[in-house]
C-alpha cells in the first residue's frame, strides 16, 4: 500500500509531465484565431477555456494510445 508521500510524489510527477507537454504543444500549435477544440473565436492562445484545453489534451492522449 502506498503512503501519502508516494502519492504526493506520483502526483508531482504527473503535474510536471503535463506542464512539459503543454509547453511542447504551445510551441507546435500556432494561433489560429479559433479554439482548437470547439472552434470558438478567440483573441489569443489556442483554447477558449480550461475545459476545452483539457478535453483536447485527453483526446490527443487517447489518439496516441490507440496508434
């Protein structure tokens, strides 16, 4: 059974991996003027909100796993 420290370390690593993936994605995703997930018109960035960003990331991870 894992203890709180092991769980905390695991969570920290997952957060770090996600942050690094997001930075890599930002470099490869040019600004289009619309959300990559729902195609809503936006003034900056790649997504209109956190939900769309998270949804897009989940679907991209699923695509990679299904290859």
